[in-house]
């Protein structure tokens, strides 16, 4: 299983960025996909998740600003981030959680930096 994240970068507060994560070596339909983020010295936290049927869940801090989506034809999950704030600065990780086992996989991380 491989999760290849791309996107991210540097943006001013109020701007937008998008992340994508291409999954390979797995049956994409049998995994919940998600985005998590981590800043140095803090625990990794859930940002958003999306089920195989499209059910979404968001952290309260990003609700209304971020949108998670998935494309089953491309085995890819996306995170559209709008109205970014400096506190959104973190390394963002793509995650895949199996519905049928305890298997969980992580992408390599993408840096998102929001300047004030």
C-alpha cells in the first residue's frame, strides 16, 4: 500500500490550498480515507475523514472552510482548504483505515504554511 500526497505550500491568511493523496496497492473502496495534521510538540489530530460512500466528518476547527472528497476512479482523496488561518499551519498526512482489518496506512506528509 502506498499513499502519495501532493499539494500544500505557503499561502497568506485567507487564501486557499489543495491537497491530494493518490492510493495504490489497495482496494480503495474498502478504506475510510482521511486527512490529519501535526505540529511539532503536539499530537496528530484528525482534520477530516470520508467514508467509502461519501460520509464526511470534520474537526470543528475546519468545518465550513475545508472540504474532503474522494474519487474512486482515480483512487484519490482530496482536501480543499479555504479561508486558511495561521493556526492551520502543520504537516498534513493522508490516512487510510481498513473497514475489514486493523490495517491503517499513512502518507508521507505535506507541509502547509499559512502566514499572517
